[in-house]
C-alpha cells in the first residue's frame, strides 16, 4: 500500500501526561498564499487488525478503553496498543493523515485523506504546550500556526451556531489504590485553556473533513449529529461565560443522534457533518470509521453496510454508557475522598451554577471540579462565587455537605 511520506513534517503529540496509548498528533504550515494547512495524524491500528478477527471481536465487546483513577483498562491488549498501534516519539509510524487547507474565515478550502508515515517530533503535555505557546518561540512557529488555526476554527464554528461547552474537567490518579491511605493526585483542567482548545479544535476539524470525505464517496460511517433547534443561546447571554453558561446549556441539550448513511448537521459543534475518527485505539466507533475509510482508500468496497454499522453501534454504545457511568462514579468517589482528607478549615471557591429550590444552589467547586448543592445566603446570584467549607464527606455513601462561609 502506498503511504505518503510525511516524515519531514514537525509533528506535535499533545496529550495528558500519562496518556498510555497515543492516537493522534498534529502538524501545520503556512502556504505561500498565506493560508494555513494543518495535518491531523491518526494512529493506524487497522494495519494490524482485520474486521471480524479475534482481537477485533474482543475490542468490540469492550467498546472503549476505560480510564479509572485507579487503573486503565485498554480496549486492545496493552502491548499491542502501546507498542504496535501507538504513535511513538522519534520513530517512523504508520498513520492515517487528514490534511486540511483553511480559508481565511476558518472554513475548509480543501482536504485530503491519506495513508502516511510520520515521525513524531515532540510529546507534550497540555501544560507544557500552553507554556510553549506563551513563550512564542521562533523555532516553534508551527505550534503558533496550529493555535491560530484553532482560533479561526472556533470563530467559524461559533458563527455557524456552535455552542461553546468548555468546562472544568477533573482528572485523578491514585497511585497505590491497595494501600490503606492511597495517594490521590488531582488535576483540574480548564477546557478553554489554549492547548486544550488547540487539540479539541483540530479533532473537530478532522471529524468534519472525514464526514465530507464520507459524503463524497457515499460511504457508510457513524455520522454524528445533534439537533439544536431547541436552544436559543441568546437566552443564556446574561450568564457569565465559562462553566456557568456551559452547564446551563448542557442541561437542555438533546442527545446526539447517529446516521449511518449520510452526514447530519451537528448543531452544537456548528458543523454540517461530523465523524469521530481520532481515537481508534481507545474507541471502537472510531475504529469502525477507520475500517470503512481504509477500504475506500484501497479502492475496495467497505467491509460494513449502514445496517451492519447500526447493529454494531447499538452494542458498542451500551458498553460505552456502562463504562462512562463507571468512570464518573469512580471519579466522584475519589474527589469526595480527596475532600474528606483535607483540613476541616480549608475553604473552597464555588461558582453558583443555578438554584435548585429557594436558596439551595448547585455549586461547582472550582479547585476540585465537583458539583454539589449547598444553601447560599440571600443576595447571591447565578454566576457569583462564594466560599464554602466541607462539613461532611462520606465517599462510600456519596455524601457531601457544604456550608457557605459568610463573611
């Protein structure tokens, strides 16, 4: 199979520091006419794995990798995921590269999808990528171009009616869960942070390009859409931007729908079509999209019909829901355990997200990224920040009592 040699490109892989399998990386350049060209390189696991093979069936049963504070359960056997399939720094790796030239307004001018070989130059954490962006070094011009592309894309999507749902995300790593007093490392990430924005915009761009490719080639794919007719964003304009507004909008958002025949509008992302494609090592639905696209690149008919995809998706989505519930429950348990261990007098900043009843408010604890309810004093309004103390925390019973610290 002919692979496009892209080993000359500078390739950035940006991920959370303990990312086990690495399935995407980015490159960018400015063309002579001033336009930006970006490359989204995605790991190519289908080089090692056939639809219907034993490893494929196992992966489908799992549906997704499960990330818990105490452990990671990969969708593929660990050795295969980490060594064979992952993109690795400084090594020549197989990839599927989606390259896109952007119009000056951020829309797609042209795109291509190719089997490629790349050589990842840098592995960066979100923190170090953000630092590099702030330093604005000449020799990291490509990172700056990526960041510029991300800003263009966000602007363009917002003009298309996209809704910004960036919020705070908590990650917890428990190094030694067997110990009586395991060590809890807690990180709160702001999705509006420059490096996180950069990566998510590029992943969304890749999804739009793949949907366009699928539509052009009449390819059955898991096209994700989300009706948004029921949301009038101007109704939330009075809420402060960020987690407060995001949480209000997310509350009334309709569930995403999947069409397997043709792209459907994704109102929340502001896209005419969208296919998740960038995590084939950890999401089975992305892997299915890879099987279909790879066959098309080879000039063969795709392994699955729309009907078959639909049948597989219903099994996978059930698994994914279970996995999500498991990781949310586990995360919440460890956040409450983290709070239980803090000094009693410690105070926390809390954002008022909404009022549940009378003066009882849903709060977001900014330092730990946990939502909980508490009574707040008269005069406090949605979007205000209040100080709270943790009165009681019982992780096993999922109980947390907060009390406002009134100045």
